[in-house]
C-alpha cells in the first residue's frame, strides 16, 4: 500500500487580488502565493504564475520529498527528463494531491493474483502455448476472442478445447480492474470510472457521433502536467498505467457497443500525459491497430495528445509509429502559456513548434494544435492575432475547445459572441480551425473534465481582473 501525504495544497493561477477560501489561508512571500488548509506550505505548491521555488527537492523514484516527507511517485525522474528539468524543481509533488485514502482489505489468495493475459502479445502467448503442449495457432484464436469477439472469460471461447480453457483460466485472468461507476449522457456519451487492482482510479469515455464510435482513454493515474483548467491534474499523479490497463479500457468501452458496431477512433486524451508513458502507450496501441489479432483500427484514426514534451515527441517520431499527434497549446505566447501550462516554464513554445515540425517531416502526418478557450484569459483579439502569426503556413489544424466547466475551478466558458469573434479572426487569418462540439459535459465526460477522485471538491482561489471582450 502506498502512503500519501494528507495535506491539501492546491495551486491556482492568480492574476489579481488573492482571497483565501473558507478555512484556508494565503501564503505570500517574495511574489509567490499559495492556498492551503494546512499549517505547512510546500514550496512546490506556490502559484504557478510566479517564480518557481529555489530549494532543490531530492528523491525521484518512490522516495520522500525532503520538505514534506511526502512520497514521490515512481517514474518522476523520467517525466522530468522529458521536460528538460533533470535537476530543477518538480512541477507537481505528490503533496499537491487531494488525497482520498483507499483502504483495501486483501485475503492471502487475493495477494497472489494471476497475471493478465492482456500483457501477452502473439509471440509471447504462442511460446506459452508450445511450452504447455498446445499448438501455436491457439494463441491467435485466444487473442482474437479477447480483442475482436469481446470475450470476457475463457469459458466464452467455445472453439477452444475445454482443457485449454481450463488451463488458461487457472493461469491467467483477462480483466484486472472493475467498473465502479458507469454513466450515460443524453447525447450518447458514456463514461466509466474504473478501479485498478491496486485501488487507483481512472476514467475513460465512449463518444458517439453519427457513424463514428470514438473512445478517449487514459495513460496515467492522474496527471503531473498541472494545466490549471483541467480536472485530471487536480489530484496529482500516482503512476503510469501498464499496457494491459490501457488495453483494458479499450475493451471495456468496446463491450458497451452493440455487436454490429465497432470502435472507429481512439484518442489518448484522457487522464495523464501519454508521452510520459510512451513505451506502454505504444504497446497498447499496437494491439488497437493490429488487424490480425487486435481491433484493426487504422493508425490514421488514432491520436496521441501531449502537453508538448520535445524529447518525447522526437522519440515518438523515431519509433516510426504512424499516429496523429495533437499538441495542447492553449496560449499563443510563453508568458501566458506558462501561467496556464506550468511545464512550459522549462520548455517554451519555440522548442515545441520545432519538435512538431520534426514530427511532421518524419511521419507526414498533419499536426493538430489544441486550444482550450478560457473566458477572459486566452480568448482576446490579441491572442487570436498571435495564434494566426504562430500557426499560419504550417500544415496543421487548430482545434479550439470552448472551456468545459469543472466543479471547484473558477474558469468560465467564453460568451457565444466572443467565440464567434475569435473564430472569425482565425479563419480570416488563413488558419484551418475547427471548434469542437461539446459532448458528455452533463456527466463530466467532456475535454478536461476527467478525474480520478470525486469524493470532495477543492478549495481554490478565483481569478479576477480579466474580462472577455465582446
């Protein structure tokens, strides 16, 4: 069981006056500000609109933070390598999480759980079959049953010999997680809250739009990127998902479809930063695209979204994976982007744009830039003009997403008039721009609304002093 730091330290983007929430207080020190309901303030909990703390925080792989004694999650060093901040302060220490403890009572039998067969590819399962006196082609049959014929147990695999089904059931499990909550919206969107074997929770979504059956899946338990408007990062990050945990999301969402329907598109835009978990993400997507024993979804219909980590974008290009790449831009200049996307402090838009160009040159795939439109923050005429200057001439699409409200956060959706004005400036400037239709917001399943802990809502500082034009 993991031990978590219990204090609630939630960051906020502050543009003007700072007012403490009920029961909390505001820390001010040399241009920094943080809201806390605890008597301690971790230096990493300071407002991301201000200077980062100077004190170096040590400990990267499950070790303790020297400032708060909080555990740092596995994979932290890898994430920091990706943003080029190997020795700098981490953007989200575990102590920034609003922690709800999961007490798990496990029997001796449960502690020795069987491995999931979803971790096995065709070659590995073929070797297992031969080692157990079975023919290789049984491996292909088994995986097709799971990925294509939606089998949820080995007993469902009726064309396998009974003794093989019994052997598989004795050695493996298929699913290791469980669906805790299943919600459906009136527009056809469905969302699953899935509890993993270790008690961690993630959300994934099925979206219906005409003949399209798209899914939005998660890559991490939580998120460390800290985009201020996004629910996924409100509870911090716990760990990377395994290949099987990513595949299981795909299969659970596929089961929601009638037998005559199939999944058509996948977007890695759920919880987490996919490029911080690249090996497992690529292994899972290999299953999705495999027409022989997988789901047979065209790579052109699979999109990986990233906050913009240049070394990882280059790594993705070098892997020769022919997927679509979507970069979460959210601002046309570094000053504003650093306030909205704190990892930008160590990267900068120029490096992100250069990496995106290298990806296009390596893959030939047209890029998508995502832009969540926040009322009174990044929806001004000046921002629209700067976007035109930044993106004009690039082989790219700008996907503008009017903000989907998140309970507990102070941001707002721009007015229809502001959205129309913003759109006109982009189109008049020669950009290829789409404005996303909102889906699933009534069940908190829209872009930026996925979250793993919903028992409590956070206390935050409201943004003041910025108003939408028009």
